[in-house]
């Protein structure tokens, strides 16, 4: 039987792992798919090329499927996601000069988000110029996590500091050239900044918001409706890759595959450090972050509608869109747990029964109702102790207004 040809766009980031491994380890072929992986240089290119039909599917920033339905993209083509490509992976990296000032102001050097943010706030307050931070896209998890961390630390984004957009691979060079003072990005580009620009990883996504999503597999809604079997086959192939990648015994092989010039084009040992959560954070410090990147466990691949609504609240918070019940419903509709369930039903995979769950309330692994097996979610706290109830958006949005 001939394989179904599926062009898939991706960026050279650690969390392209499931897409790359689905092809290279044969999981896609087992599902009858021929994945043509096309490496792109920016999220804007991914956004535009899937909108005009160059890709059937693509690695996407978790908030990216939401944006078109809210009129935040040049081409308002409806996008959906049936699967998350893992939890974690982002970090916030700062220049050597900024880190020295933060250390002088009490930054502990252990990646703790609270004390590190407080130290940065003291530096910002004393600075004679406005510090500049880079993110990879306006509607990115990076932008919203950086802003959340800054605001909760007492720093006003767009007022006390400037935030600019650059492609991921350009961020280390931007720090090295003193064009920016810091950035939020996924691996390997934090480690590249440490290795090539003398930068320091100040904190990580896993310490700002634990067990949180970063990338998804996205596709046009019309294509998903027209090709349901292909969507299910792709979801199953990515799920198999996630399960394989979650085994530490496979990290070395996965790193060698991902390090190839067609993919991340970085040294295998650097890639393996990120896969295993052993980060060189600067000045020779090696720090273990056990949940830095979670490709499979803790329902890591399930497209909770709660995620979509939290990102929606951040779009509202930072003035990208006005809040209304209709817009909230459009945002939630872009995450499709029904497609995930359809793809994996009857295959012995534990799948959450609910589409929504509160975020920021779990302090330890917690069992949830699931079909197909037992399932636990991981601790999901925000570093400032706040919680998000997806069924009470108005109160949550109102609680964030003073930070503007």
C-alpha cells in the first residue's frame, strides 16, 4: 500500500523531537505515512505557510492555533491541534553583564523563579536604561511566560522593560552582540547562548509554570475535517514517538538523530543535556531539572482546552484582544481533545475523561479520571501561587488587570 505523503513544517528546537522521531524511527511509516519534514527559520513562516497550504501540519507554538480565530494573524485560516508535543523546554537566559548585576542583587543561581525575578526587579529599578528581552513570536508561550514572570516579580512589561521578537536561532547572537539583555526560548538555544555568548540561564519554564505546554502539532481545520484518518494516523505516530522518547535509555540515540544538520544542527551532547534535564546554566554550573522537558508522562500530549483558555487570558491581559464569551469559545475550540481520543481509542492509552481542569492547584502527582488506564497529572503550580479556573475567566482576567 502506498504511503500517504504529509508535508510537515518544523523549527530546529528540542520539541520538534516527536515529529523528527516519528519519521526517523519508523513510527509514521507504520501508520502509513510518509512525513516530509521541512525546516523553517521563523514562527511567522510556519504561520503563513500552513495558512496558504504549503504544509499539511506543522510544529506550532501552543498559542498559535488560537490566534487566527481571534483575528491576530494576517490570514485568518482556522487552525486546530489534536496533540501537544510535550511539556516544558523553555528557559529565560540573560547576558553575562545582566547576570552579574542580578547576582549582586541576590539572584541565587539555582533557577528559582521567585528570588531570581525579585533580583531582576531590583536591577531594573536601578538601571539607567530600559532593558530589552527577546521572544520568538508575539503569540508565543515564551512571550506570555516571560511577561507573567516579569509582572509577578514587580516588573511592568512594555513599561519597565522592552520586549522584541526575533527568530529562535538569532537570539544567542543578539545577546553576544549586546543587542538584547535576555531572551525566552526553547532548547537548544539557551544552551547555545551559554556555550557561545557566555550567557546564563536564569530560570526555566518548569519553575515558572510546572507541567505546562509549549508546542503542539497544528493543522488547518478544513484539512483536519477532510482527512480524519490521516489526522488519526499522524497523532498515533507522534504518540508512539513520545512514548519512545520518554525512555531515558533512548536519550543518547534521540540526541544523535536530533543533532543532525537536517534538524537541530547542534552537538549531540548539548541536545542530550536538554533531553535529560541536565543543564549547563553558566560559569560551569550543571543543574538537574527533572521535569525540564516531558515528552509523554503526566498526560503531556493531551490538548486540554484549559491550556487554550489560559493563553487566551494572556492575550486579553496584554491588550492583544478584547475579552468576550464568544472569543473565549473560539479560543477553546482550537484545542481538540476529541481528535486525540478518536486516534488513540481502544489502544490501551490512558486518556483524560474531561476536557478542562483547573491549573495551578496540584502540588504533587495526582490521579485523575481516565479511560483506558490509570493516569496522573504532575504538579502544575505557578511560581507566584496563583491558580487558574477555566470556568471562571472573568475573575481571572480581572485579577490580572493591575499589572498592566
